[in-house]
């Protein structure tokens, strides 16, 4: 118990997270899903509850989306877990973003996010995440 308390109070390891990638998810006539793949490591001897994800995605000089999503679930004690955290953006924003691009084209992006967890005793811990990569433009659904 003392080791857990020492770890929580600052002398031990802290939770970490890594943004592994961003990809298009569900697609409809009104919105497009983006899935953020995040690996979270819990160094504590107790489960680590997830709170929320604040996210932003830019390409070139244009911000494609910015938002927040409440999260549910926990990271098991002393383990890592790969999570897919969904976000949504209006189809109109996506059309503006991909205007002039054809389906299948790749577009460079920069993703910035903050994953917040609820550590025992310490409370809310924000974990910043960044990732650069390429998104492949999906085909829009037909009628």
C-alpha cells in the first residue's frame, strides 16, 4: 500500500499514453467518424478510470476538427490497453476539407489530443498526445 501511495504522490511512475494513429470510421450523409487509436499504460496497482478526450486535427493550415468526448472504462492495474476513441465531424466540414481531393488520396495530418484519467488520490491527470501521419480519403456513400 505504501508503494502505491508513493507512486501516486509523485515519486513513482505516471500513467502514459501514445497516439498510435487516426483513421476514418463510420460514414453517413450527415457525419464522418474519426477513430483515434490510443495506447494507455497504467503503472498503478489499482484500475485507472478514463475521463475524457479533448482532440484536434489539422491538415496543412486548416483545422479539420476540434472537440471533446467523454470516456467510459478503465485501464486494468499494471497493464496497457489499446483503445479506439471515436470522434465525429460534420459531413459538410469534411466536404470542405476534401474539396478537390479524390477518394483514395492521402492527406497529411497533425493530431493533438489530451487524454484525462482519474488517478486515485491525485484526481484528474491530463496526458498530452500528438501524432503526424496521413489520412486516406474515403469514398462518400452512394444513394
